[in-house]
């Protein structure tokens, strides 16, 4: 008989009652076999809690990223008006800088 207090509304066992740990052995090269749900070459972090406890956490790729293609500009066109603005900015910010002496 199934304890009703530990079941979901549809009668299936509650998620926290499902086993979440797999027992496995580490081979001679200290490798651990992960469950088949974890794709090969997945990014994971290993956190050591104490001498006998480690947590392996998978890093899923972020799906909220937006990829934007930008053209590569090798050389900006000459703009005398912008060069004058740049010159004024440099002159203003370098008023209190002592001259360079070799």
C-alpha cells in the first residue's frame, strides 16, 4: 500500500521521494561515470563539501543569449570634424599633466 501523504495528486510518488543518487565506482584513473542523461563533454563544476562529499553540478548553456553579427571595420574613414573634437578633448584632459621628460 502506498502512503498517500507522500504522493502527488495523480498518485505518482512525490519528486523528493525519487532516488537522486547513483552508486558507482571510480576507476584506476579516478574517473567517474555520469548518468546517461548528461551529454558527453558537458561543462561541470565539482565542489568539495568535506573529505567524503563532492557535488557535481552541470552548467547548461544560457538560452537567453542574443547573437548579433557586426561588420568588422578595418579602417575608419577620415573625419576632420571628429578629429577637431578629439583634439579639444585631449587638450582639456591633459591641462594638468606635467610634460614628459626623458
